[in-house]
């Protein structure tokens, strides 16, 4: 006979199984509560890529534990390779994959037959010779390098030792390297042929050769050489070798009278470049510092208020020196210095026939982040110098050169303009539609963006708020290519670059070439950020939106040789996926779904909310729901603030304790919190007041939904958000507690502080940038007081946790310390965390976990009535 107890036990077990199979709220199989112990199951997906033939897709999953894995799948979704702790992977030789491994190893896998090969002692690798050769580099004692050349069968066919520097050609079919061979210093060219290589020595002698660079079409190389035996040689010689003609040229910087007063500047990111046409070699120079440079044996720092820049900036960059460019014509031997006086070299045009220089000295000292500048154009063939633009704001300093080198586009006076170098004409791209937006701080209006040039250089493509436009460079014709304004849809040209580019020198900046004779893939975004997708603009002007959904679509990649595309798809409650599209039909096939364990948990969801501030301005925010949401319950809420955050509505956020600011949305929603990301509109001269107005309005809008406990709302922010948190907590009792990270508490003292990260005073942040005062402290001292939390210290009643890194050069940690001192003196409820050897964000993973844990402890105590954490109790 079955006992009553056993019957009850059987009913209880059956009920558990029933609830497991049919949990509440229709979330089938989602019965697990997410705990901190589960966080390690989650990964971040990074570095998606597709092979040239469109057959293979690669991606990497990054875990908090460090057990990262590199994967390759075919575009049908089948996994063919998983490499624990693999990184820096590339497709090689059509059906092979090469990747780095820990402990200086490289792996090479055949994706068709699963055969693998590992080679030890490898620091790095490059692919060369039309994907038929691998170059493996390893370090030698004394700082030199060994290069092993492997063929498509992964057999070593050449070993090059004692290499001091090298560079692969832009077409990846040749290698130039400086090395020592049998005690002789040499420069050698290695050509990658069919299954073999061919070497040729192009320089040898009593020089220490270094810094080889290529002509863009791979027809010539330039390099430097420091004389070994020559006495009094302080500067390197410059060498140039033309490959088809097998002809060499050189000149000595030390002996050349044209370079008197200049030093070679080998510290620039690129100190040597060959022109596209191979007729000129450019090298960077710096004015020699004069003997009257106030050199002293004293270690006392002299800070003169009349100096052009503050002492740290002058010490770092030199008091008098500016960067120049030398131009050498090997065939004629002519030497030209680009720029006059204190003009600093800025950049070269598309075909390197002209150079742009800038002069900031007329506008020093400056109260801005960077001073305005006058721009000059130098004809590098004739040496003629002419004024190009005067008083250019740093915010509008972008110059976009046409690929053919004939024109440059620039943004000035709220309009795009085109300058023709040969004709010296400025043409305005006139339109009734504005192509610039007005920033909510005191700065010149900025353009919506520059899409690119047509391949012939005759037209440029520009963005307004919504649409893509095409303008002729003479300004006589304009066409609107999309119709987004009418429907509130934003169109932008998709970035589909899928190859590892050859690094361009710092002074070569050409705009993207767009082939108007081919279809153009566009990114599509709804104005309210709720939907995104892709569209195709055909050569005949027909626009076809291929996919447009209430998810976040991003990271488009296209196979080089096939019409196959992949992109990333995600939502707040949908882990990132890789989607493949083949052909014109855009049938979207999911290749990979990350974080499959996600489906086992009752995840929350996100939604856009709307509200109005006191001025009646329409604003949006993102509301994230807790995992266990039940309409009849009231929940605590955390409000996370910065500036504009509405773009986070469809971003998947993996739970993690390792966050540089200690904040993670999913950590909070999984523990039963609502989370709100409100947008903020600012009033110049009242940044704190306007932030408080918008954040309070957004919070009340969510409270009115009836799902929030009004007495259990917390506030959190970091950096500028930390400033806003300090201030808002001083203005309202709406928030039960607040957490401010690396924020400022007193505008006046921060205005008068030194910005050590930029070696400039911090005043520019208030007059022209994020802190949005628009006036100096001395013009509006009351405004600075009115928007500082420390002004209202006596009124504080909100318990506040603050944190800072003691080595923060972005926001002086003294700002958090001053707030702490005020709260201590006034006997208010406040705890400050000061992390040693940390900067503006926390980088050490142990300290990241500590901060994340303490933030959760603090909110749980004040918003959930959990026990008070021991670390926050007074001693």
C-alpha cells in the first residue's frame, strides 16, 4: 500500500517536472536562474571574416576565462575547425587556414581534409605571392629576425637570417629586406614566382640599412642607410632602386646643403614614402632646435604663462621644432623642402603632386583642444606655395583627396566645398538640404559624413541627415540617390573591406573610391534606431531594401571573388549570429549562433521609450526588462546615464564580471532589476541642470508604466556620466542611491586643472566641448557653481559610492577625493573606492571583478534590502 507521504512526494516530484517542462510565461525550457557562476559560459564573438572564394567563414569566441577559441565553418554552417587559444587567423591558398598559437607557434590547417601542421618558434606571419607563400618570422639574439619562406605545401624553400627590417610589396609578390650576409650589410629583393623564389641584391656596402618602403605599384623601393665608417655623418643616406630598369640612386642628407638646419625625423609613423609615379621620394624632417632654446642645467621647470603651449607640451614636442617634408627627385637629384617658416607638413594629395601644410602658430596660445590653423598648398613640381584656407577649426580639419589627385573636398562654413589644385578654384556643393548637424556644445557644425569619390574623380558622394547624394565636382549638378527623409530612414554606404590592407603612411589620405557603374551596398537605419538592415543601389538608380528588421545588423563582409556576403545579427535577447547571403535574392541563412546556452535562461527584453523634458523636447531611452518579469510585480530599477544611449536597444550584452567600468546591463537584469538608458539633451551653460531635467523626466516616464517601485531606483554613471551622477544626486531625492565612477564634482577646480593625457589645460572641455559651459570660468563663475555637485554638498542625503583610479590622467582623481572630503566633513553616507595603478577605466581583471562585485553589493543593499556588505561598513 502506498503511504500518504509517498503520494505527496510523488505529486511534488511530478509538479517539479511539469514546471520544468512548461515554465511560467510560456518560456519553454527556460528554468535556470542566471548566477555569477554561469557567467563563464558566455562568450563575445569577434573578428568575423569570409574567404575570398566565399566558401569559409571565420570568427573567434572570447571568454572571461581566457579559453578563447578560433573557429572556421563553411557557409552552410558546418564547423570544420576549432582552435583553442588561436588568434590572428587568415584564409590561405583557397582551402587552407593559418593562425597563431600561444608560445610562439603557428598552425596551418587544410580545411578540406582536416590535416594540420604546427611550427614552433614563430613570432608572426604574412601571406604572399597570390596566396601561395607564407612568410614566418622569428626573433634572433641581438634584435634581428629570421624569415622562413614556405610554399603552398608548407615546405620551407628559403631561410633568411639576420634581417634588420623588411617589407612585403603592395601586390604581395615581392619582399625587400635589409640583412647581414657573411658579415656584409645588404638589401635584397625576393620575388615570389610559381612554386619558387628569386633573389637579387640591390645594395651592399658600409651602411647599416633600414626602413625599406615600396612604390605603390611595387615597381620601386626606397630605403635608408647610415654610413658605418664615414666620420661626421649624423644623418642617413637615402637610396632608391627602380626594379624594371635595375637602376639605383642615392644622396646623403649629411652632405646636402639644401637640408641645412634640418634633422631627419625617423620618429614619425612613416619617415619615407615613394610617390605613385616613382619620380619622387619623400622623407620627414624636423627643424633643428636652436641654441637659444633656453637650455639649462637646472632641473627646475619654467612654466611661463606667455609660452605658446604649456610646459609639458613644449617638453614633449620641442619648443621651436615643426615637422617638414623633404622631396627628392632621384632622376634629377633635385631636393625641395615642403613648407615655409613654421608650416608643419600635414598630408599629400592623391597623386602626391601637391602637399598641404598647416601653420598653427598665429593662433597660439589657444583655449581649444587644438588650435585653428592656416593651410597652404605646395606644388611639389614647381615649389610654389599658396594660401589654401585660413583659420580652419580643428573640428573641421578633415581633407578628403580625390584618388586621381586633382581635387580635395573639405567642409567649411556648414557646406562641402571642392578645391581644384591646378585651377586654384573653390567650388561649393550647394543644396537646400543641410549637410551638417549642430553639436550641443560650443563647436563648429560637423558634417554628417563623406561617403567617397567616384572612381573617375568627377563626382563626390555626401550624406545629409538621411540620404546619400551625388555631386559633380564643378557644383553644377546634384542628385539624391535615396529617399530616406520621407520615411525616416538613414542610408549610408556599407564598409565591406575584407582584406588586410597595406599600411598607408600618415600623410597619405585619399577618399574611398566608389564604382558608380556597379551596385552599391548601403546600410539602412531607422531614425529612431529601432530597425536596421541593408539595401542595394543599382547603377540605374533603383534602390532595393534587402533586409530591414528590428534587430542590430552590422559588420558586413563580402567575399572577394564571389557574390557572397556575411553580416552579424543580434538583439538584446538574441545572441550574435553570423548570417550568410548568396546571390541577388538575399536569402538569409544563419551560419552560426553564439551562446546557445542563452535559451536555457528566462532572458529579459528591451524596448524604446519616449518622454519629454521640461522644455517639451521629445527624447528617447532604452528600457531593459528583468529576466523574471511579472506584470503584477514592482521591481527596482537602475538608471545608467551618459549622453545618447538609444543605439543600445538591440545590442546583446553577455553577462560578465570583467567590465572596465564595473557596469553590465545583463548582470543587473538577471538579478531582477529594470535598467534604463535615457538620452539627454543639453543646454549650453547648464550641462548638469539639463542632464538632471532629462534623467528625472525619463525616470518618471518609466515609473508611470506601473512596473517600478519608486522607492528603489538607483543611478550610475562613469566619466562624464560620473559627473552627471554626482550632480543629479545633489538635485533630487528620486534616487535611493547612486554610483559615480571617475567623475568630477567641482567644475571650477577642474577648469583650472592640467589635462595630463593631452598635456594641455582642461579649460577647453568647458568652453568648447563635452562640459558645455560655452564660457570661461571668469565670465560665468555662477554657472560653474550652479552646475557643480560640490556646491550642494550640504544638501546631500543620497548614499553615494564613488570610484576612481589613482593614476587617472583623463579626470584627476582629486575630483573624487574632494567629494569624499566634503561628505566626510558633513558626515554623509559615502564610500570611495580608489584603485591603485589604474587609470580612467579599470584594466586589471582582478580589480574589474572587484568593482563589478562591489557595485552589485551596493545596489542590492540599497535597492533590495540585502545585507549590508562588510567592505562598506565603517571601521
